[in-house]
C-alpha cells in the first residue's frame, strides 16, 4: 500500500534541479522524486543481460582505445604533481 511522505526544507537548488529533471522526463514532480529515490536505493531490479548489452554499446561508442602502460601511468600522475 503506497504511503505519503512530506518533505520539508528542500534546498532551492535541489528543488530546481528536480523540477527541471521532471520536465525533461515528462513526469510530475512527485513521480520524478519517486524515480530518484528508487534509483538511489537500488530498488529497481536490473536484468544482467540488459546491463551487459548497455555496457557493450557504451564501449562500442567510445571507439578504439589506444592506451599503453606508459600512457596510463602518465594519466595517473597527471594533476598529482
């Protein structure tokens, strides 16, 4: 059975971002808040096959990676000096 939750003292920046995200996703502010909570709390079951397919598509979209050991080491050191 659904329960009602009232949130108080929401920072303006959080409210503005949530409202913008709701508009972008064509959801009500309430539904967007529920989706955000579900995502943060990992309440949505994930299908391993679907997740693997998404990761493969992401990797394919990045193109070939030309990273050898010296390049990786240089990138790790970058900003630390």
